[in-house]
């Protein structure tokens, strides 16, 4: 009976030791598991931090790309194409009812109104016509006509002159009962060449500048334009 009691006591002690060891082992296992879990958590945290660090941080202010166009420069090349020039020198060619053209050489400078007047009277004397007297009103009007022709770089078929005498009371404004006009544009000539080359080159203009009915004249010169206004029957 006593031996049985000792056996029971030994069994109880063994069981207690076993339970104690078992609890200790569970505790050790729990600690081990916690350590592995913490390691995994730390590894995952480090990975997440690294991935976050790699990702670009979006800017609060959006970045705009501005495209500046490059201008295209087009260079124009002007080619001079020579035109055939078969017109004879010094020969007047009629363009329309009142316009003639002539190929002549140019002088070094353009004549003055006074030089044209001198050349005109010398030419008229040679052909038996009287000298013409300068008139200031005719001169002022002739100068305005020459300025206009030089501005348009052409002649106007006497349209300005005809409108002035017919629609603007030109006869009374200039003080003559009869008026006539010779005009030109495009020639840089001295006085003699204007009268004896250009205006003498065709019959209508030549007859007008030699007409014995004229007693007065006014002459305008502007650039390459000339205007001669003839008058008679002074009021």
C-alpha cells in the first residue's frame, strides 16, 4: 500500500513536470512564432517603404509643356526676264487716239520749266511761229498736272484737263477763252530733247506746240512728268 502511494506520487510529479515542460514548450513556440511574425512584418514594412520611396511624388502644380513654333522664312527670288526690244529709236508709235510712245535715250538731268520754255520758243521761231509769253496761272495749273502725272507714273489721256475745263470752270479760273495741253511721262530729258524729240515726234503734239493761235503758255515739270498748257484770248 505504501509502495503504491509512492508510485502515485512519482506519476504525479512526472505529470507535473511533463505539463510544466509542455507549457514551457508552448511558450517557447509562441515566442518563436511572434519573432518570425515580427520579422516578416519588418520585411514587409521595409519592402513597402522602399516601393513608396521609388514611386515619384506627384506635384501639386501640374507641369505644362509649351510648344514654341519655329517660324518658316520663305525667301522670294525675283528673276529678271529680258524682254525683246525691237522698237526703233526716235520713232513715235501711236497707242490710242491721244497717246503716243517713243523710244529715246535719257539725259543726265531733267529740264526745268524755264529751260523747256526757252527750247519751245527757239523751236517755234525756226518754224515761223511767234514766241509764247509765260503766264503764272497757266504755270501753276501745269505744275499741278505734272505733279499728278508723276504720282500715277503715267499719262491720263488728258482726262484731268478735260474735266477741269468742262466741269470745274477751268476757262474762267485760268482766264482764257481757249486752252490746250501737251503732257508726257517717263523721260528724263533736257529742254531741247523734250520739245524737239518727244513732242515733235508725232504730228498732233508737234502741231499743238507750233500752233500760231497760242500766245501764252505755262509749263510744269515734276519727276519724269511734263505738262504744257497753252492759252489764247486772255480775259
